[in-house]
């Protein structure tokens, strides 16, 4: 316990250092103009990082597998489908694009509904092996990606360029009003999520043990999946999809903290996520000079890490 507390303090100190460095390093122009905008971007990265970390850890608890994440299962792909549909049928000047609240709300609702359908057909009563679920999720993600690509080919080049700005995670132009809404959703989700932490600790023992210890397992799985879907949908609608971030930070938290307690695991994963996003965005802006994006770097590293975890799991079977 004391060792994990020390590790969390170290992660918190590194997170604070990353925040301070990003907020004050090389401010050009008026301080009164640049500094508040950096704070908004830092807030967006914190909200996104914490939401993805929380959603991934609880999702892996109910699936009993450290490879699966909501993003790997194709929930992020639904965001791309929604945005492409809007641009294809209504155009970039549609109220569904111009009004950020409508765009934000539509994306969240679509991703949550998709996640619930996925639960109904794949997760109920542990009917399917975990690798079958993984394959189905990857197939759905690939299918949606191919469908999105087909629609994108048919729209005009100008519309396509505008659409691409929404399909890659970006912390450059964050609307403060949307950030406050996302932070509010995150706060409400956390208040509910904190109340079920001990039940999640029990659920990590498996379905049969959880039922024997008095947990209404299927109902808790449903509630937890909704919570995870809301968080991942909120983060994706706020900044765009970051597919492998949750996979990286959750597994690093498991290895670094080595505990079953979700309060500790989620706190550790959230701090690692904040370090990755703010530190990575600092590198993108000041080292790579905006020649790439944070999502490209994270997805590249995460893809390699994902293959490593698959190979590790296959050897353990």
C-alpha cells in the first residue's frame, strides 16, 4: 500500500511538471492571450486522458481481458461514421457541424447506442470466448472504416479536408464551452463510478465468484458498460479518436502498481494518461514543430504494444 502510494505521488509530480512546462514554455505573443488558451488545451487533455483511462480499466474488468478496450472494439469508428454521414448528407456548413453542441451530443448518443448493441450480442452471460469478441470487434471496426472511406471518396475535396480535421485527435482548437460540458459529464460519471469501486474489485474475481459474493453480475456489467461508453464517447467527441491510448495506460498501470484495487489502478492510469498526452503534445509542438499529431504518435506506439500483448497472451495459453 505504501509503495503504491509513493508511486502515485511520483506520477502526480511528473504530471504537474508536464502541465507547468506545457503552460509556460516558450509563450509567444501576449501572455494574457496565449496563457488562457493553453489552460483550455491542458484542461481538454486532462479530461480526455482521465476519461479514456477510467473507461478502459473498467471495460477490461468486465471483459476479464487486458487486450480489449472500447476503442479496439470499434466504438471510436462510430464517431467517424457519424461525422462522415453529416458531411456526406448535409455538408460542412450544416447546423450539425457549425453548432458544436449538436455535433457533440449526436456523436455521444451514436457511440453509446453502438456500445449497447455490442453488449447485447457479444457480452451477455459470457456466451462467447474473449478472442471471438476481439475478432468481431476488429471486424466491425474495419467494416465501419471501409464504409467511411467509401463515403469520403464521394464528397468534394473541400468537404473532405474539413472532415479530416474532425477525424484526427487534436488539442489545438478546443471550444471552452464544449470542454466545460465534457468536464461536467466526467464529474457526474466519476461520482457514480466511485460508488461502485468495491463492486468492481469483486467483479475482477470472475462471474461465478462475484455472484457467490452477492453481486448482481449481469446488471453490474450493463451499468459498467454504459459508464465506460459514456466516458469514451465524451473524450472522442471532445478531441477525436485516440485508439490505443487506453490500452497503453491501463496496462502500464497494471504493471507499475500491481494491485487489484480499482481506485489505485484508475488513479495510476489517469496520471500516466495525462503525462502521455501533455508530454506528447509538448513534443509535437516544440520538437516535431506540428509536423505530426499526438494521435499518430500514440497509435503508432500503441499498435506495437498491442501486438506485443497479443503475442504475450498467446504464449500464456
